[in-house]
């Protein structure tokens, strides 16, 4: 039995953050009823058509849920009946919209004391940015992530929706905490998460670095502002290897076993971590000189023998065929309106039961089934 079996989650959700949170709940056994606008439904359904005509975002975020098509402005009491049976209500409406629809957390919890409510917003329920648009790129920019990502010449956004994912994971953990608290107290509680707060928390290292030094950590591509050598280096055959030296013992092993230049370990330019950062161009030139005469497998072998943390820099297509995913059988199939789709198993697994992996729904696919359930005493 999965740990959340018997828990009913009603979610007025769209885009990424809230659907990401509720997918985690669904895969642990909760019944997640996704309330969508009749017709087109969640606008993330239309982001692209790359997965056999379906949106890659929607496919990623919405398996294992039921879809209820419902006009919230004229729902004939359906939402009220749903919430009578719900354990959790999640919404990521625009600021103030939940209250206008009679779905604000204070009103709901006054009627349903055991209900757990979760609101996900861009910047939080108050403050000067309360009503600002909160697309992931905008939050990455306001939170400073763009300023520390990219190369020295040009900043860049994260290649994944980091703000949405961060908020979704805090919402997921917040709901789990509220469920545990309800077991102790008998009453529900409200979970408030904003994309901005989530991403600013993830910016903890750059914020502390800047507050402490008076200057932000420089953008260094895959390198590190405070550690060297750390980042991507190319072997002579073009293979790109990522490595990181964390302490002086590893630096000694790197020089002796990998570079086969033990003299560099005590070179005045590289004797400490701070000196290696200060002389990063010289350091990289020494590494490039050695790696340029080796193949990728030779570099990887030397790093392994020296017990240096290292990885291949893989393209996305290579990750689809990653040997670690294959060996651990991390791929599964899930149904969809376009037929079976290859999908990853969720990272959080339960030892006694497999995760719930039911199909990605059509808009309103489960409307009649859910209405029949509501009519059942």
C-alpha cells in the first residue's frame, strides 16, 4: 500500500509549479483531481507538440491524475462537494482570484477544519510585487539566478524551470508536513509557497558570498567561483570531462596520478585553493596541455585511479540512453492520449509498492466518473 492511498487532493492548477507538486503526491498514492477549464484545459497543454502531438511540459507533469473539466464561475456546487471530500486543496491562481471564487484558504478552512490548503504564487500574498507577472524567467531574473549563471561574457537563465520546480518541491514537502501535523492535531493548516521565496532560498551561497565579500561570485560557466580546478576540460579527442578538486589531498593525487606532474602540487601559483582560483588561467593551461594529449577514456581512467570526482558532460540525447538509468531500470511506460510514452520513474520510491503511474489525461476525461463518485453516499 502506498503511503498516501486514501488521500484526496483537489487541485486548481496550471503551468508547472502546482502540477509538479501534485504529481509527487499522486505517485505516492493520493487521488489527485485536476480541475481544468472546459475546452483547452491547463494552458501548459499548448506549450508545444513535441511528444507525439502532446506538450513536453504537460507529459512531464500530469501523469497519474484525473481531469475534471469545470467552469469555476458556474459549477453548480461541484467544487463545494469536492472540497467536502478532499484532504488537500492546491491552487496557483493569480493573486486574489481564489478569494473572488470563494476558494480562499481562510474561507475554506472555516468550513472544513481538517482541510489542508496550499497556495502557490509568484511573489507571495502581499508586498509590492504581489500582482507582478511571475513567469519562471522573470523570477530567475529577480532572484539573481540569471546573474550568476552563464559565462563571464554573458549571463544566462537556467535551462530548466528552476523557480517552478523549487516552489513545487516546497509545496510538496509542505503538504506532507501538514498531513503529518493533522494526524497529531486533528486539524488542517495552510501552506503558502512563492516561486520567488523558493528560488531566493536556493540562492543562499551567492547571497552569502556577496554579503561577505562585497562582490558577487563571478560567472564562470561550469567552473566554480571559489574552487579550482573545477569545471569542464576537453581531452584530445574532443570528449568533455567535468571534474572537481575539493581539498589538498585530492590536489596532490590529481597532480601525481592524473597530470603526472607532481611538481605542480607545490608550484607557488597553485599551493592552496585560494591561489589556484587566483591563477585559474595558468592552472587551466597546465591541465589543457596534458589532457590535449590524451583520449577521453584515458582521462576518465586516470581520474578514477586517483579517486577524483569526475563526470562526462553529456548532451540531453545521451542522457536518454544513460547506462545508469538502464542498469537501474529507471524507465517505464505511461499511457496518454497519444498512446504509450516512455517516462522516468519518480525519484522518490517506496520499498513495498511501485509508484502509481496511471495515464496522462485528456481534458475532462474523468468528469463523469468524478461526478458519479460525488453522487455516491
